[in-house]
């Protein structure tokens, strides 16, 4: 008998498509790395063209508690409903499975969207 018994069935992240209504600039609770005890916030940064295709994964920027980081273009501080202020971590862009998206908790304001786009363009070397 396995001494570490769990009643949580692991998710299969390989061939999953989602019917969730995910939109760019939504803030979601995300289960990181198939660990139900590691729930974090993330903002969806991929385009709605891909989101509408119900793709298996989503490009996100994780969010963390406020931390005074000295490179302003790597972080965007935003208010999140019921969570206070959080920082969007632009230098840790990653993808997550649609199955890891738990629930939408908020959406970025137009001003915060503009800051996020500007800073992503600076980091990636794109022009606006």
C-alpha cells in the first residue's frame, strides 16, 4: 500500500481542449503544475483569435504579491477584485493548460491593459 494516499485524481494536460470562455486580459485562478495546493493568479496575454479556437493551452503572465522590484518594465502593478494589489510578472511569461484554469476572478482595466502591452513590447522588442 502506498503510504501517501491521495483522493485527488491527477489531470491529463496532454490533449485537452477547453470550452471555457477565456479572453485576453482576463485574470484567472490557475493550478500550477498539477498541484491543487498551488493556486496562483495569472493574466491571459494571448490573443482572442487563439482563445476563440478553444486551444489546449494559454499564454499567461503570472501574478504575485507586491514586491518592490526595481525594473519597472518587468512588473505592472494592478488591483484585483478581492485580492488587493498584485504585480503582473512580465519576465515569466509561460503557457498553462486550459484544464489548469480554475475560474475567472477579474479583468484588467483599459489603463492596465495599455501598461501591460507597452511593457511587453519593451521586453520583446516590438513596436506599438
